[in-house]
């Protein structure tokens, strides 16, 4: 033992014979000792000296006595406590077994039934203590001991005693009460006195870790964990492990709600929810796809209205956290499908299918909808709504609420409020917005120009509006993204989105566009992550926010951390290219170049004229060394035109391989070069293209620019990119690599 522990051994010698150190925690060191009076083994926990000095013993010992009265089969009792020679200590029975932490370190994940059994036992202990007005405050795997199949909660009330006794002096020690990965948001922020719902949150984190293998929020520092907890959406455990029952997934979502009012009222309710529907096919009421509503209007141009209604219902249902909703992107792939309901349910992994129709004739409107059980093709709800155009918002809300009722979903107060809110209340302006959104999805210069005019028509009717502003911001972002010279696209996009957030801080659309702007054009990845995570917190299943957040992880070299997001995106958007690309994206930055090419081939088959798919196909083939195939791909796509940035860079790569440097430089206009210089990934691709041509100085220049725009993917650029291998001994490259590594190591996602 150390000198410190020798002094402790001497101080306790008349009561306890210290034998060995068992472990160390944030507040105490634990020793195995022999209780000389009762001839039994015990665990003696000794508070860290700096903590003891800050607190003093009298108050601590008084607070501990209150928790010593807890007597429950799943609570490890407090046997003794005291102060001697400046040491504050307390004594508990020695449990011959291991902590839940030790079990998780050995196995990472536990069988679902065993994780639920442990949670039920811990919940019983917490429920008993809460009835005595005692809150644990530090529920974590280290404080759950496993003895012969029985879970026992240790350190009950110790965190309360330390906090109460330490007062303001506690903060001076640098020690926080509670463990960051398991603390509730209100406890982490110090907002009032934690109650039972704080322990419920912590128990939810412990269960999540038992099922998934890590807590719901992790980070390198306590502040990083807190930032994720406050800004990231509540993670879905079932997306990471299929064996988790849907009822357990839903119960976890509620237990981990950011607002304590949205959690279970008691830990007993949480425990009941975990087992209420296990084995009863709960997934059937936890996932849905909304098929595109059929346009039955006499005017085929009213297609924008039926598509818009489909999207609005998807948006409404996506506000319910206990429901997984297939994204608009994948839903629209099923427009006019002849697949039966069972096939759709099986392919998408959903329990329910909503289908319907819209008939708009003049000012009259009829909406029909029916909910179908995808397991047995049975109709379980149907509704028909007649009215005038001014009733469309009420009709839309009635459809969404009817579905929630049919699926027996209990809405939180916040979900109920959001389901009834509408960002545009004027029907004529709403129709202009729907037309604009339909054009924006096409993302061609002509379509974007039409979208811009439609949004301006909406402004003429209702003036400033958050949704119209966000829509305009999206249009200008697309102009910039595809390299169209159109005023100052980036500044205008930012201006519109800032104004949207001033009008509505919860505008997911505005947060999304700002996230894209900061990622691709401002080189500020910290602010990009903030806005993209905020968009996901507001709209958890937004496929575009997920996609661009995955892309952001690639820019900053945190690919492994992105894989759970890839799983989420594939779950909500399985039918469109972006979910395929997200998987490709994760593979290429871990050096799986050939695998990335094969996966990208599927995207090119789905969208043969997509310039983004083309440039990535060109890049991946070059990384794989398959240069002949790369040139063939560019030749096959020659009719796409050269005004598009991605297309012209692809042509540039072909000329680089041919060695025709003059043609290579002519392939990209100065405007396209400016666009590429604003974007970190495009800058890196340009560096690789110049490396193909053997142009060392230009390659280093583009790498330098990529770094200045926020590209800090050190593992890929410096260690894996084969096109840059010839430059790795160059002093210029080494300088860039050193700075990139420094930035990469310090970035917190």
C-alpha cells in the first residue's frame, strides 16, 4: 500500500483491518477490509482527501445516517460511517461478485432478458427509496453490484450526502456529484433539486448501455457529453440492435426525454412499460410508411398539392418520438407502386401503411385515408374528410391525430403542441410554398428559379414567415451547391435562415440549411454540427439532416462515430440513394475503396444522371486505381454538360489521367473553381485530381485550402489516400499533415 493507505490502515486499525484496494471512483477509494468486531468481510469506502477537506465530517455523517435506514433486498445497506485522522469513510457489506461495470467491460452487451431483469431489480430499489424521499443521484453501472444473479444498488444516498454537506465548497475541488454519462440534463445543469425523474433518466442510460454497449451520449470531456445530451436527439436503441423489443425502445425514449416533465412519473411506471408489451409484436404499432396520396383532382397539376399533403403528414407523425416514420424521400419512391401492403411492410420493416387520396376541385377538398396493418393486410382505421381549402390544416391535423389514436400512442404535452402547430396558416401562401418545395427537390437551375418565384408569391400574401424564409435559404444554398452564379448565394441563404430562426427558433429547416452552409462554405464544422444536431433534435427522422451530419463526420475524420447515424438513416430512408451513399461514405474513409465503388454502382443505376454520384464514382475509382474504368464512366456521362461543378471536375479528372494538362485546366470555369474552394470535400477531391496529373504544387495548394475550410480528416488524408502517397515526404505535405492532426485530435463531435 501507499503511504496514504498505510496512514489510513493505522487510523482504522481498532475497527477494520484493511487488506487490499478494490477500486477507485470519482469520490472515493474502495478497500476490502475485515470487520474485527463482527468477524466479517466489508467494503470500506474512503472519500478523497480533497473532498473530505472541503466538506468536513459532521454534516456528511448526519446526512449519511438518513440513508442508513433504507432496508430493501436490492439495496446494499450502509453498515457504518465515521471520521478518523482526517479521513471520512463509510462501510458496506462486501459482495463477492462483480459490479455491473465489470460485467459490461467483459461482455459489452447483455442478453435482452437479463438486462431487463437487472433493470427491474434496480427499479424496485429506487422505487422504495423514492417513497422515503431519498434520491440516489448517481445511478451508474459501478453502483450496481451483481451477486448470485441478484442486483444490489450501492452508495444509496451518498451523492446526496456529499452534495448537501459540501455546499459551494464542493465546486472548488473540481469534483462533480454524479457521473456525466448518466446524469440527467437538469442535474448536469444544476437546475433545482433533482427528483425521482432524474434517477429514472440515469437508469435509462444504464439500461441503454446494457443493451447497446455504450451510454446514449459519450464524449472525451464532461462538457462534450453535456453538449450532446442537450443538443442531440434521443438515440434509438433498437436501431443499433434489432433484438430489442419495440416496447423497450419506446420506454427508453420516454425515460431519456430531455425535459423531466416528458418522462415517466415514477420509476415503477418505467419498469412496467419495459415488460408490458414484450413478445406481443409491439413493432406493428411503432413504425409506419405514408404512401404518396393519390391525386384524384380533375387538374393533374394539382399533384403538388397531394404530394405536399403527404409530406405534411409525414412531418406531423415524425414529431412523435415513439413512432418510426419512413422519410419523405423513400415514401415518394413508392408513388404509383403496385406492391401489396405486406411486401411494402416487409421491405421497409414497418408495421403499418397509410394510404389515401386527395381531390381538389376549385375551392372544394376531399381527403380520404386508411391505415393498414402490414402484417395481415387488415384495415384498422379509415377516414374521409370533406371541406374547403381553408379547412386543409384542420383536416391534415385530424388525419395525423387519428393515426396516433389508432396506434395507441400517448403524446407528450410537447408532441401534442407541435402536432397542432402550423408555420403557414394562409392557404394560398401555403400552396405557393408547396409548389416551391416540389421544385426545390429537383435541384436544377431552372427548377430553383421557379421555386424562388413561388416563394416570393407567398411573401406577397403573408409577408415575413419562418418557413418561407427557410425555403428561400434552401434555394440559395442549392444555387451555391451546384455552382450556379446567382447573386451572392451564400450570404443570401444565411440571411434568410437567420431571419427564419429569429421568427421561429425551432425551425428545423433553417437549422438544416445553416448546418450545410457552415459545413460546406464557411469551414466552421463546430457550428455546422450544432445546427445539424439541432435540426435532428427537432425532427429526429429527417433524412437530409442525418445525411449531412454523416458527411460532416467524414469531413472531421470521425467516421466510426457516424455509423449509428448511418443505421438510423437506412432505417428511415431505405429506398433512396442518399442512404446508400451514407454507407459508401463511411466505407471510403476507412480505406474500403473497392467496396465503396461497388456500392456506388447501385446509386448510379438508380440515378444515372446524378452529377454527385458521378463525381464520387470518379473519385472512388481513382482511389481504387481503376483509372480506365474511371475514364469510361466520364465518357458515358459526357452529355450531362459542363456547367455543373461535379460534372466538370469529373471531366477534369479524365484529362488528368490522359496527361492533357491544357484540357484539364480548361474543364473547370473560374466560377466552378470558386465554388470548389468554398467546400472542404470538393477541395480535397480537387487535390486528388491534381495529384493524378502529378501537379505537386497545385495539389498542396488545394489541400491547404481544404484544411482552411475545415477538412481535418487526418486518418484518410495522411494515412489512407493512395493518390497523395507520392507527396508524403514533401515538407509542404508534412506541415499540412501536422496541422491537420492537431485539429483532428481536438475536435469533439
